[in-house]
C-alpha cells in the first residue's frame, strides 16, 4: 500500500513541479527578453538533471563507475528517444534553425567525445577502458565552452509565444522555479522508490528494475517538463531542456564524476555508446528532413519504438 502511495504521490509532485517550473522559467525569460531555448538549455536543464548529478557523483565516490556512467548514458538515450518521442507524439515539436545547426550538433559532438574517452582499448590498445581524471577535466572544459556559447545567445530572444506566457513578479517566478525543481526531484525519488517496491513485490529481478525504472526514473523530471512545456505551446523550452540536460549530463556530471575518481568501464558496451550517438543523429535527421524543422507525431512514435526495442534487447541480455 505504501508503495502505491509513493507512486501516486511522486507522480503528482512531478506534474505539479513541471507545471510550476515551466511557468516560472518562461516568465523570467519574457521579463528579461531571454529566449525560451536559453532558459531550457540552462535553468530548466540543469535543474532537471539534478537527479543524474546526485546519482553519478555519489556512485563515483563509492567506486561504482558503471553506475555513474550507466546512469548518464541511459538517461541521455531516454531523454532523446523517449522524451522527445513522447512530447512529439502529443504535440508536434517545431525546431528552430539555430537549434538544428548548433545545439543538436553539440549533442552529437558530446556523444562522440564520450565514445573516444571510453574506448582506450580500441584506440590506445590498453588493457581496460577508463575515463581518467584528466579526461574528466577535459569534459568540464567542454562544459565551460557550452556555457559561454549559451550566455552569448542569452539576449537574442525573439519574443516567441510571449502573449501566452503568464506575467508574474520576479520573486514569484523564482519561487515557482525553486518549488518546481523540488517537486520534480523529490517526486522522481518517490516515484522510483514506489515503482521499485511494487516491482520487487511482483518478483521482478533487480537487473530489470535497474535497466528500466532507474534509467527512466532520474529522467522523469525532463519528461514531465518537456511535455508540459510543449502543451503550453513553448516547444523551444521542451527541446532546449532535452539538449541542455544531455550536454549537462556528459560534460558536467561525467566531468565531475571522473575528476573525483577515474571511471573504470566494465558493464557499458560500445553498443550503448553507439545507441547514444545514434539517438542524437536520429533527432537531427527528423528535425531537418521529412517535414522541415518539425518533429511530427509519426517521428515521435518511431523514436519511442526505437527506445522500447533497445530496452527489450538489454533485458534479454541481462
């Protein structure tokens, strides 16, 4: 019974938190003439990635490198395929030209950089794959470049959808953002704990729980925020949230984790890393082609099917 209460309570907190965060962030964007994309890339993305940061850094401190890396890789694949897929299946996402020519290629670059850092055996012919302290610091340098780029475009907002954004005092906007983030983070924890308890009660194995609930659980804030943003006719915040979270996860979360303790890679395979790269390429292709700069419902459903197929494969190999 307690697990069901945690599950429902967590879901409610996530939905309320996503709604508050989106309203607060959009209001600040409108007040300071900052584009919704930039808010999505920074405040919303960093806030919704807090669960991944916590899990990965704690895992690194405890010497659980696979959990730290698996959490980031799994969350990024979930972000790109499931979150964009679910959001587009509900409301087709219009993507700005700048997003397709700059931000999504940055996502592709981050996946390539991670693939190179995680492939010492393939590239350097060494005995094992390790993301070293120096590579962790290099990832943090990439993160600083990304931040610099984001600040450079921060005041180029074009006022899109401003008429549909609620006006609220600055203190109220900050309160909505802080309260929304708290609701997303704690709601996500409650949801995962409740779902895990129910799964164990039904006799589902720990490996299946880890591959499904834990991977998706830390990405629930991104899912809720992106869907709500799209429903509120703020698609740039939805796509910016996903891109920002992915970049934040690889460059900052893994950068911090590897800088604290070298990450020896055992359980994460090149298939997982290539799936991560492939998901970013799929987002890029769907954005440019078929229906120009719009991720349609059909494309969203294809992305969801790809994620389900990947997860089914992982479970079959567990």
